[in-house]
């Protein structure tokens, strides 16, 4: 459906003739609608934990006032809910920072091998909590790309974190990096052997707030924004994400870095 703004411009004076101008507004409308949807989603995501905290405050003032066990339980829930709001706000800030950053391709020299090992170290705790072993298949020599180190750390932390959270508990996650193809493209692949993602969801999981299963995502402390942050950062790097998955077998997320100019 297309939307036009129409305006009339007189041709000459006293001729009584007009030219009609049609300006296609469809794209602007689409962007407005996306923005409104985003704000509605973000507000809803913040409102849910806030309502829960408000409810528990009321209970603590009333029925649970003299019950230390219930009080402790409710305070714990309130703490979890405020942590959830904090995670969401951090992700929203990351996204908006990425959006206002000037469109310049980041150009620090980054060795992916070192960077990925660092990501493994910082996620060791989560991996052991999820009962997952992270394995690395990295080349012997440095694998350099041009980029912003902190942003790339955020990309791979997100992918490895998802593999640990949604992969099979007690299973493995493989992080491999290599030169691929004669053009000198470099790739990093994060593979899990979990339940996988049904085909119809794959094109949508990088959208903001899109989750295959909201309850699982919440239980795993997800915000639904991780992969959209990943996609934004990769676009800034001239890199792209490809996703392959088979239900019941697992998923692999590959980041393709273009050859250096
Ligand atoms: P979340 O904060 O919910 O983890 P993401 O944007 O990181 O948000 O991921 C979006 C959704 O994609 C997740 O909620 C989950 O349903 C699905 N997903 C992401 N990674 C995997 C994976 N490795 N295996 C299965 N599902 C995944």
C-alpha cells in the first residue's frame, strides 16, 4: 500500500491551471510505524517487571509484612525484576548509541584469535553454569580484521552467550575462525548442538524484540535485543551474519568479514 502527499502549484498567473505534485510518503510512513512499534515494545518490556515490583511492594506492606520467609522470597523476585530492567536499558542504550554513531567503518587492527580467547574467558562462568564446554578451533597465526575491538567483543559475547543459553545443556559450543575462500574473506563461526531454530524464524531473529519463545528467553535473562545489536555492529563493519540451523541438531552463526581493501 502506497501513501502520497498531493500538492497543487499554479502555472503562471491567472491561467487557472495547476500542476499536481505527488510525493511518495510510503517509506517515511513505514519508518514512523517501525519507530512507534519499537517504543511500544520497549515500554511493554519495561512495564512488565515494573508492574511486578509494584505488586510485590504492596504485598510486602500488607499480607507479607510479618512473614520473614515470604518477605525474603518477594525481595529476591524484586531484585531479579530490577536486574531485568537494567539489562533492557543497557541494551536499549547500546542500540541507540550505535544508531547515532557516524557511519564510519571502524578501523583498529584486531586479532580475532586473541579477541575470541578473551570472550571465552569472560564467558567461562556462564558456560559452566549452563554445563556447556566451549571449544576453540583457531588458526596458528594471527587473524586480523579492521574493526572496533569493544564492539566486536560485544558481537561474539552475544553469539557465544546465545549458544550457551539456547544450546543443549551438558553439550558443547564450538568457536572456529578461518580464512575462507580465495578472496581473503575471514569468518568466525559459533556452533551449538542444541534444539536449533525452525526455518520460519531464522529470517526474523535479528529483529528487535523477536524471540522464538518469550518464556525461554526471559528465563535465560534475554532481552530480545542481542542479535539486533550484533547486526547493527556488523553492518558498521561492512561484515555480515549468516545463520544455519536444523531443528534437533543445532545452529551455527557465521560472521563474514570482507577482505581488507
Ligand atoms: P535474547 O535476548 O532473547 O537472547 P537475541 O536477539 O539474542 O535475544 O536472540 C533472539 C532469539 O533467537 C532468542 O530469544 C532465541 O529464541 C533465538 N536464538 C538465538 N540464538 C539461538 C541459538 N543459538 N539456538 C536457538 N535459538 C536461538
